[in-house]
């Protein structure tokens, strides 16, 4: 049975309905797909994960998987979901190998199969060197990786990760994402909360963007990449101030410093902007400039106007 | 991915046992450094009560000796359950261990049971040391029997569960304060190490409703044959055990 995880109209409030953590969220998570959940701090991403996990109960709405309500059957949710928490998993006093083995054992592995599974994940993440080191002596990144390994050893159908790559070095970040991809290919539902948009673009299939508890974007990452390439940012440092009507046509203009302008250009605006730039460079009105594709951070900021309400 | 059948049905007994053993092992290895330290603490506490408190009472009657001997065992059990276990679980709560445990695919009762086993085992050295100290210092007779062992185990489980409830439900500061009050009350004021007729009747009535004095009475009755076995004391202890278990279970099952 290939089951999807369905979220329908989920609303969660805290502090006597004063704080709306999730506002009427509906979406679907498919097996075989790596979905990134992004958004500012406090956007409601972790709350959504915790509701899927069954440790937080929605005020309204349903979360179902394979005909079961995860919101109403927390015991079932625990059996079909593995979750990597935002904080480190508890590893003080135990070695990395012991921590991973303990969770594998709790998830039903035993004997030679258990050792094989633990060795496999240690190999995958290149962590053998630290396998027998006590948890409290590990660096932040290694603790995070241990927490990750504890989640993916003997993996459940649904895998939730809350900022798994924080503190992790670039080499192992890649290994970690490759591991997620492999799990997705095996048919797991993989949901990753992350602020790293470059990684989202590189490794995720789909991204959800949350803002103030609402789901404001839910689309394939290749669409996001297309959006990026069809827009650009022209940053200029001028010798004097320009009025807005002296600048070329742009979707948005941000004056970030004295005589510094960021012009967010659409594809149609680019030719005129380059001509304008050539003229101003020739008349030495511009000290320097940079023209680049819109970064994901620009797309992110454009969606939310920062984190202001 | 094929969803395996065992995600939908209860796991088979063999898997359940393995899973439970996994929980106990995990708890054991996490506390492996602390347990010997706790054993030493209990040894010192047992010696302090049997030898130290005896110094305050130069002319001890046989009754005083029995109270001090049984009191040492009870206070050791209270110290492990209501103070040490409570503090460790409270720290675990702050470190996110409890929240993490909540996400594991195990029944909440198993999480509680695994920790109860660990902490009950942890209080055994104190019980043994108290018995050794009492027999060597006062030459009292011990009546080790299934009923006295059952009573001691019951007292251990009750105190550990009370400690868990305090840790799960109270903030770290409130928990620390409560455990200090329990320990000071248990060690200095409650009729655990001296006969109840030395304090006002109303205060005795209050102590009879709390779990500490009934536990002490039951240990004295069964292990020292120094008092009649009281079913009322047993009932009070069982009520506290049930309530503390329910509170612990509620805390682990609670969803925000």
C-alpha cells in the first residue's frame, strides 16, 4: 500500500487562541518525495511537525495516513513516524553507537541485523571515527548527525526532520541530503524543516513556505528555480542620489544604504536596465555594480516582506 | 514503500519484550555513571541514620532501635524515589529527553515501567546497607520473607512514581523545593525514626494519610515484626502508588 499523508484544514492556536501557530493548513505529502518546509522563525513549521507526530493536538482539521487519524491515534502515529527533534536527541552518557543501537532496538531490530543497520548508517554518514565516543564529548554537528542517525535507523514510513543540517559540516550535509533522497526513493515520506534555501533548491523535490502560521507557497522546487532565473537583482553603488524616476523600470527598488540601490528586475526589464547601466557607467555616475539572478533569499523576502506582520 | 502489517496491529509478544528490554537498556546506559554515585550516597545515608542519629539518643530502648533501623530503610527509599529520581527525571525533562521519549513507538506505560525498574534497582544498595548497619550496630533480627520483600518493593515503586509525578508536573524549582520539604519532613519530623505517640494526634493523622509513614510502618511490621500489619497502611500506600502512576501516565500522554 502506497499511502499519502493528508493534512486538511489544520488549525492550531496557543495561549487561549491569542497565538495562531497554524492557520487552516491543507496539503498532502507523497511517498518518494523530499519536501522542504520553510519559513521564518515562528512561522509554525515545528508546530505542524509536532501535530503530524501526534505530540501536539490540532484545534481543528484532520491529519490522516493510511486511513488512520494521526491526530486522534497518537499511538499509531508513533508507530509510523520517526522524528528528529529541533533539539539534540538525548545522547549524554551514551556513545554514538549505543544511542543509535538503542533506538534501533526500540524500533524492533535485534541481533546481527541490528549491528548491520547501525554500521550501515555510521558508514553512510562517515561517523565511524566517533562511534564509541560519549555523546557529551561530541561537537554540535556530530550530535546533530547522531540525532539524524537515530531517526533514520530502521526508518518508519514517515520521516520528519526539524532543521537536520544545522551545525553540520558541508561534506556531511551533502551525505545527509543524499541519505534523505535514498529514503525517499525507497518510498518513505520525507519532510524536512530547514532555513537553508540553497539546500532546498539543490536537494528537495517540493517546498512549502509558511508565514505567520499560514501556508503561502506549496510548489515543486523546479518552479522555484525557474522563478529565480526569470528575475534578477541589479545592485548599484552610485556617486550621487537618484530619484526613482531616474532609475530604470524595476519590479521593486530597495535603497539599502546611501547611494546604494537594489533593483529587482523581471525578464522584460533587463534589456532597458543594462542599457541604462552602460550609459551611467560611461558618465562615471556609478562606482560599481552587480547583476545576478534573484537569490532564494530575495524570493523568500519578496513573499513575506521580511517577518513583519 | 510497502507499509508493513505490524504498523497496524499490536506487535507480537516477543517484539514487545525486546522493545521493553531496549528501553531498559537505554535507561541503564544513560544512568550508568550516576547509579554507583547514588549507591554510595545511600550507603552514607544509611550509616548516618543508624550510627549518626543513634548518637543523639544515648539511652535507646528496643522500640527506638527498631524505629531507627526501619526508618533508615524507609528514608533511603524516599531519598532515591522522591529526591534523586525526581531530580534526574526533571533534568531529563529540561534536556528534552522526556519530549524525545514521547515520540518513540512504545506504550507510555512501558516508559514508566522501565524507569521504575531502574530506580527501584538503584535503591536496593541502600536497603541492603541499612539492613547491614542495623544488624551490626543494634543486633536486631530481620525477618526476610516474601511479604517483607513485597512491602519493600511496593514502597520503592510508590516513592519512585511520586518522584516521577513531581518531576513531570512541577517546574524544576518547584520540584527541588518539594523534594527538599519531603526529605526534611521525612528525616527530621515525621514518625519514621521515632514512635508516633511523641507528636500531636492531629499531626499523626496527617502523616497516616501521606505515603511515608505507612510505608515505614509496613516495613517495620514485616521486616522487623515490631508492629501489627496494617491493611489501612497498605491501602494508603496502594492509593498513592495508583495516583502517582496515573499522574505520570497522564503527563507522558498529555498533548499540548
